[in-house]
C-alpha cells in the first residue's frame, strides 16, 4: 500500500513539474513574441513625421557704395519676391529604446531632434545698378542670407514646430496603445507613461 501511495505521489510531482516547466516555457515564448511585436511596431512607425508650411515675402534690397570719397554715391537695388517651402520632420528610425522582457517594459531612451529644411524660391525684379557698383555674386549671396534669417525668425514665431510635435506624439501614442494592450509598461527615460494624457505632457 505504501509503495502504491509513494508511486502516486512521485507521479503527481513529475506531472506538476512538467506542467510548471511547460507554463514557464509558454510564458517565455509569449514574452518573446510580444517583444518581437513591439520591435516590429517601432520599425513600422520609423518613418518621417512631417509638417509642411509655406511662407511668402517681398524684400527691397539696397546697397550703396561711395565713389571718390563722399562726393558721389552709387546705389544698386532690387525687388525680391520669396516663396519658401518649410519642412519639419522627425526621423523615427533613429529612435533609441530598450525592451525589458522580465519587467514587461518598453523604455524610449531618446528621440531625434527635428529636422528643419527651408527651400526658398527667389525671383528678382527691377534690378538697378551701374558700372561703378554692379550686381555681383556677393549680392545674391547676401540676399539669400538675409532671406534665410528672416524665414527662420518667421518659423520660430509660427505654430509649425508645435504642429510637428503633435504629429510626433500621435506616432508615439501607438507605442502606448500597443504596450498597454499587451500588459506592458511604456516609459520615456525614467518616467512611466500611464495614460495618453500623460504622453501629451511629456517634455520631448
């Protein structure tokens, strides 16, 4: 009788051991599958998040040159019409992140800076100059420099960068939705993101 009871106990221990190992293996497979799914999702959104804007401006360019001291001044001028396309983008393929399967945590370590591109189209009208003070390559370079500085100032005073950040957060919200659905935790640096509203409040 004792031998039979002992055999039953041994059999139950073996069965429970197999069941425990099987469950642990299943958990590990699930974690690896979730980890692979998260990495795939990050790659899928590794595209440029773009905001585009358009600026138009008219410049009056003038340059005076003294000839023979203070006795005579030669002036050149031009009317410049500027139409510029401005693009702001985040290259999410450069995002840095860590996945901790043990704690089921996705940590976004850093997000690349925005990439700003300004492509101005300049049209020159009413160019006036003379032999003593002709239009030269330097004048065109000076005009481009002045135009770019003005457009940068306009960009800073516009809402284009704010719109680009909103587009960025919209992409990052996909990480939160995915991790939350899998029972994982999303962090930005060391700050847990517990809600979509918390994601909106992050200083990116």
